[in-house]
């Protein structure tokens, strides 16, 4: 338990996930978040459609990274936030296109990434929801 919290507190987060597509990375900005790990027994990362690269380092209690987007408007929407749910600390990479529900580019990008990872959707597995 202590080691999990210690490792989590020591994480430095280069948000290279938000910066993974170099051709679309015309605008970049640093992102920092001071972690509130008091009472947390687990840390959960919600990355949504973003990519995430974690690098552990001595120091602790803070996430540092880089956000990247193809436009200044989208860059301004990218960020980090945290919330506590019971004994879990939930860290979220927030921003486009999740905030734009139904955005066609977001859906296409998510499908492309699933195909690249070899994942299949519920419909492709032949499952039915009742």
C-alpha cells in the first residue's frame, strides 16, 4: 500500500499521449498538477482517447507533462484534473474531443486506434445487448 502511494506520488507525467501525433503537434504547453494523495490507497488514470506515457522519478507529489494539439483552441481545452472517490485518487486527462460529444474526428480516431491494437467492439464480437 505504501509503495503504491510512493510510486504514484513520484510519477512525472509527460503527456506525450496528448503529443503523440507529431504532425498534429503544432501547439504545445506544459501541464502540472499537484497530487492530493492523502488517504488514497490506489491511483487510477482515466486517459479516455488520449495516449499516456508514465515515467517514474524521485521527487513526488506532482505530475508534469506536455499537452499538444493541432490548434490553439484545442490546446486550451487540454488539461489534468483529479478527484477522490473513497480511497482512490482518480487522475484524468481532460480535453477535446470528449467534450465535443459525437465529434466525427474523435470517433474515427478511436476506431483507428482500436484497430491498431487489434481490439474489437461489442458488435464485432457478435454480442447482443438486451
